[in-house]
C-alpha cells in the first residue's frame, strides 16, 4: 500500500430535508442533439421540510435531463428554495438508472410513482448557495439524495454529508 495513504474519519450523513418538486408538463427538446435526448422538466413549485429548515420550492427552476441510449437519465437540476423570506440556490447532478425490466412500469404515468424505489437507482449530489447570514452554513456543505417519482412530480430524501 502507498505509504501516503492514512486513516481518515469515516463519512457519515444526517437528514437535511425531504422535498417534493411539482413539475410542469415536460418539454421535449429532441433526440437529434449531439448528446442524446434532452428534456426539460420545469419546476412548478413544491415544498421541503427537515430538522433545520423548511420552506417552498420556487416555481421556475427545472431539470435539463439528458437520456442516454441505455435508458439512464443524467440530471442537471437548478432550483430556488425559499426559507421564510430568504432564498437558497440549489443545484444538483445525478443519475437515474432504470433497469430494462422496470422501464414499462416507469413509462406509465399511472403506475410510475407506485414502483418500489429499490428497483432502480436514483441518486443526486445537491449543493447550495445563499447570501443569507442565517442560512450561510448551507454554503459549506455537500449533500446526497435519493429520488423517486410522486403523483405530479418528483420527491427526494436529502442527507447532509458529515
């Protein structure tokens, strides 16, 4: 083993919040782009709540998703959160991998939110930016999240990486 490698503190997490993002009808940008099929899932609003903060998702952000030919969705999300009267910019990338045997269920809007999230991989890496003094601790954390579809939108369980 390389002698420069040394023990470090284990990585842990703590609950940050659960969030539901309500979505507008998707805008299909098309399949002819150089990277694959690009779709915009616009945020219509939503809410979040956790041990240290709660508030609303401001309408107007969204996910500029890219679908790879193998069915994996690459997420590129930008949202604005409102905590009382203070704003937080939230960005995250991620992967939503839907195995072939689950795709038909996930493609049906009537059943997709009933599919057990253990049957697919939907993970993101949120980062935050705010000018709020009270919420400035968000500027210096990294988070991870698991996502799943809900009726009318998408939900996430977000954990702060300690």
